[in-house]
């Protein structure tokens, strides 16, 4: 069973330049995703896909492979995960004849991961062969059943969500509405064929792994670096000794 961890890290962040190699508790941000893959007993290979020489150098320093430089066309602001992963998997197949069974996406901007979580998620996928992928989710802090869409301020609004069988559900207490969840970027586990054959990043059968809101930290500014540092320090998270 070949399980490939792919860490996508482009160099063109405009909101916080250089954030993928900016220090977090004295180690570059991307190093936490590399360490997470290294601590997994089920991940068999770890690569970083990047267009940036500085990121590539740091990734190699911390023990990840950087087998290719990602072309600029796949490192733009609007580049999708599908484009990035398709390029990586095609390169590995064509250059090395390497085709993993599963792919684990470890986004460097989501460094907060519980110890053992990656293996638990991979094993959950292995136990359910029909599953296409697994995503990390957390309870929604705001219910979408109280959200609306509109074309303009001159036209009637429409509820964002369909009715759950409750009259005027948008006026009801949150406690009686269905619990909803939003996805976070800590990790995804994806059957490789879903990407290469079905041309999707998640597929139809997506398994959940639920985390508490406290672990939902996405790095996009200095304040989020501080938040990630506090959570990693205070909880049983993957961290450097």
C-alpha cells in the first residue's frame, strides 16, 4: 500500500509574504506538515510541490522530497488543488512510474494536528474501501440555516439552506436546527483514482473526522501564527521537541 503525503506550498502569498517558511515556535511553518507526515506510520512517502526555491530548500532541510519544481502556471492565486495534485501525480507517474494508492494532502497553512490523527484518518479510509476521500470538519460556529442569498436589495431574499422540515426555520432557536459542520484544511485523505480517473478532489463518498473548533487554525496573518503557537503548545499536537 503506497500512501503519498503531498504538501502544496507555493511562494506567492500576497497577504503574508513568505508565510510558508516564516517561523512558528522556532521552526518554519512548512516544517510542521513535514513532521506530521514523518510521524505517521502509514505514510510511505512525503513530497513538497512548490514553485519557490527558498521553500524547496527548507523542505529538503527538514527531510521532505522535492522531486520537481512546480511550473508557474500551477502556482497562481486561482490555481486549484486539483490542478496542483494532477500535475504532481502525472509527473510522478511519467517520470518514476510511481502511482500511490492514496494521497494525503497536508496544507502547511493548517499546522495544528493532533498526535496520531493522520494514521487514524488513513485507517478510517482503509476500513471503508468504497470511500473516495476523508475531510476534517468542525462544528459550524454560525448556523447556515439563518443565512440568506439575494440578487439585489430590490428583490426578495432566499434562504441559503433548504428547509429541514421546520416551519420558518430561520426564525427558530439554533438548538433545534440540524448541526452543521465546515471543513478545515488540516488534512485530506484521497483515493488516487478519484483525482486521476474521476477528475475530482473529493469524490462522492466523503468520510468525516470531527475536530473541536479550537484546532481550526488557518494561517493567514500574524495573529493566526500566535494562535497556532498557543494551541500547539497547550494541546497534544504534533510539535518539535
